[in-house]
């Protein structure tokens, strides 16, 4: 069911004229819900199945690439970091920031090499001020996304916990 939900959201991100980024961001939530309800392996399965099906079925490969390299993968990284109770909060945030920047760099490389996306380039060079602005903006948006993802998933999970417990036959891990 969660894989199907991720596919519906990925299809919406590929087909809708507006709200594409919101749909692809929300497509990562089912994998995180699966990881919380039934462990990390379940979340990885949902992520892998929806990414593979997305590449095979959906026309918008750019949105599926964004899901594969960032918005589907990051919720699983976040789950892996958040379940480690022994880490201090600044270590968790640093780990998540490093993972996000690596994923963002991979997504940028794919955008440049595969989809021929032009970033703010002048005379073959990225303007340093523009590059610094993009990095700062992406970090601010990441912090909002990270906190928002935790809040949204906790709300959904709290309301759907009885259903998850009945379907899975056991109690979930929680965040």
C-alpha cells in the first residue's frame, strides 16, 4: 500500500503542471512510514520498488531522479540517524547536513550531465555569489524540510498507528 502511495505521488509529480516538487517531496513519506512501522528494511523496500517502478512506468524521469537521489533517499537517512538515541543533537544535524549535501551534489551532477540543466553560469563559470546563495538557500530549505518531515510523519503515524499495528501484527519503532 505504501509503495502504491509513493507511486501515485511520483505520478503526480511527473504529470501535474504545478506542484511537482511538493508531490516528489511527499513521495518520500511512505518509505519513512514503512521504516517506522516495520523497520528500516521495509522502508528500503518501499523506496527501491517505487524508484524502480517510477523509472519503468512514469514519463517524467527528472522527478523520479529527484526522488531516487534526494527526496526518497533522505527520509531513510533521516530515520537511520534519528533512531540512534546515543548521538547528540548537533551530531545528528551534522550527519544529516553532510548526507543532504552529498545527495544534492549527486542530483546536481545528474541534472547537468543527463538532463542538460543550465545553472547560473556566466562565461562557462559559476558566479561565486550565486553559488554561495544557492548553497545557503538549500541549507535553509533543508532545515525546514527536515523538521517538517519529522512533524508530518509523526502526525500521520500517530493517527494511523492502530492500522499499522493491525496490518503488521506488531508495534512500530516510532521516531
